[in-house]
């Protein structure tokens, strides 16, 4: 089979399933992994700022943060400068889990991409980035 759309769909489904399995070892979903990555880089964002950065609907964000709080990976607290605003922060347990997650995801990526040479991996990443930029999510909706 050489149909690119079909192959991307099949490979994407397999990679997505494997990625979810890796994250499940820490009790989180892909969007929660993204939230932890964002908080690690920009801790203390408001829920709305986090929604914008992650491109996640505010209704879904509440559920995702509830899960991260239950695992003690993140916490929400009133901003002392603006009591209407909730600041979301990554906890020490969240930073520790994220370090482990990054290692697990890195190992998974290495396994998935192992049939490709380093050059092919870079070309694939460039091509996928180019394609992603044409999607609604890649354009920022």
C-alpha cells in the first residue's frame, strides 16, 4: 500500500495507541501530558491562559486539571493579586512525574522511529510539522 493518507492514518493510530499506553503508566492522558509540559515552562498560568496555550476548551480543562490534582501533579489556587483568577502550578510530584514521563516518551519515540535513520527521522519531523501547520489545530483554530 502506498496511499499516503491511508498510511498516515494507520501509523498515526498505532503511534497514538502506544503513546497513550506509555502515559497510562503515570495515570494521565495526552492532553494532561501537554498541560504538564506547558506548566513546566510557564508555571502559574491562569486556567484561561492554560486553555489558550494548550488549545483546550475550558470545559475540558476543568476535568483534565481535576485529574492532575487528584494525582497531585498540579494544583489550582486563587491568585492573591486577583481573587477572580485561579493560578495553575505544577507540584514537586508533578515535576518528578514529568521527568519520568519525558524519559518514557523519549524511549517510546526511539522505538517507534528506530527503523529510520537519523536523517530520515529529521525529514519525517519536518514533513509532519509542515502538514500539521495546515490543520485547524496547527493554525490555532
